[in-house]
């Protein structure tokens, strides 16, 4: 649908994602499969568009969080394998089988439910078994005295009727953090994971086709963990210190425009709560970008946005639909001038650090009323607005 694009918009550079895929693939080698994590609308980048790109460039698997996310890809023409990492109600098993979608199994109860439903449907559900090696979230618990029972539970799940255990995986908790303790914890998780695999395969006499555990931190720092497939998230989209180290490119640029300019005298309180008061005659640019668009309110009065004359400091609290920048000494910045919220000139990593969070939260926070414009081979190939009209 058409939109008032020049209000606030996100530009998604699919060429950057293709570049990042190629660089990561060179790092992991041709024999290691690549799973692209596209859950949460590809972290705000557009799951359908990113998945189409990954299918085109030769990625092997996709990962989403829910059946709805998986089905969105299927009905939009994505044919490559899709793994659901999160919970799926048992009533959806028939649809997973129909659309050839792989489901993670995290415990005995889920395994039993999915098996019963698959048998009832007269089909076979492809599954990946999740092992909890220290994330303490989902998966068969195999640490701290639970090794034998965990292995037995996994073997039992793999042999249930109606299920095809294609893969087994775990998730690292601190692979992206530095320090001896974090490194030791990651290596402990990896060692436990491989011990579990060896024990299960020995009991069953069958090897798993796909073993995977390497997330972004592990891809960057622990090559021994690559196994059969890696699943980088942050790296794929080009954010974070590891992306910089590996020569990857950020994929999203957020932009807005100056909608109004006001001149205020010394002593004027700007925005809610009056947390900023002008100390001289001040030229303020009002931007149509607020927390309803995804601008975290924790950044109020703390960051800068980038104009054609350089960084402009944010003044006062971020409002639902607006924020204000100081353009006192930027006389060529006028109504209609573009302002980069984050991108090549205004790093999302800096904004995330100031907000006390990670870049993912900022890209995921970009709301549905912000249009996305997609670039490939340097040209606009698609525009998307998720509002219903």
C-alpha cells in the first residue's frame, strides 16, 4: 500500500545481508551448513524479503520462533527447510507436516504430544532435539547429575512413532562475552553437548544428520563448535563488535525528516518533565519519530542523531510520536532535511550501548507503522507497510 514514506522509514540493504552471508560462509567453510535466523520478522528487517535473499544465495535452513512465522514464509513462496525454535501447540502438527516444517522438541511432554498428533495425521514430523547444556531455558536437561536421564529421554523421543529426528542442537549462553569464566562455560556447554550426542548415537546406532550449536558469538570466537551447521543471528545483519571484526555490513538504516523548526529563548524547558532547559537562544528541530516508532525512551536527552551537518543532540524526553534535536548551529538543516537515526553515519551499536541494550532490541522495536524500503543491487526492489488499510 502507499504510505507517507517521508515521515519516518527504514531502509533495508539486502546487498549487505548477501555480503555478510558470503563472508560468514567463507569463514565456516563449504562443508558446514548455514541456518539464517529470521524470527521476529528477521529482527525487524522483513522475514519474507530476507528469506527470499537467503534462498537465492544458497543458505541451507531458516529458523523462526512460531508456526505462524513459518507459515508466513511458506505462503510467500519460501521452499527451503524451516526450523521452529519455540513452542507449537499440538493442534498445529498436521499443518507442520503439510507444509514440511521442522519442529524443535524440548522435553518428554512435547515429544509425546507431537508423536501422537503425527500418528493421528498419518504423517511424519521432522524434529530437532534441543539439549539444555547451561542456557537454563528450554531443552532436555543433561547437566548436574541429569546426564543419564537426559540421554534416555532423548533416545526415547527419537524412537517415537511419527517423528523423524533429523537434528540435535543446543544454545550457548555466554559465547559472545569475554573472560576466562565465560570461555570456560562455553567450552563446558560444548563438551557436554558432544558427550550427549555421542551417548545418544551409541544407544540408537543412528547418527544425527544435523548437529548445531554455534550462534553469533561461537561463529566469531569458537570455530571448533561449527559441527554440521551454524546459526548466526546478529552477524547476519551486520551489527555488534564481531561484525566489525569480520568486515560485515549493517543492513538497516533508519531515517526521518525535520517536520518543524522552533526558536526558543534561554530558559525554555523542552518536552515532558522539563529535563532539558535551553541555556541560550536555541533552534530546535521537531522530528516525527518517537517511542511508538521504536525509539527507546531510555535514550531521551542522551544520544545524537545525524544530520547533513553532523550529529545533532537529542533534547528532552522522547514523546510517543516525536522527538526534538538541537540544530542551533546547523543553519542548512531545514524543514524536510533528512536525519539518520542509525546507519552508516550513526552507529546502532552506539545507540544500543547508551540505552543499555543490544542492537537487536532497536531493530526489533521498529514498529509496524514505519515503512520498510528494500534495496538489492543498489536499487529499490520492494516497499512494505504493515498497517491495515
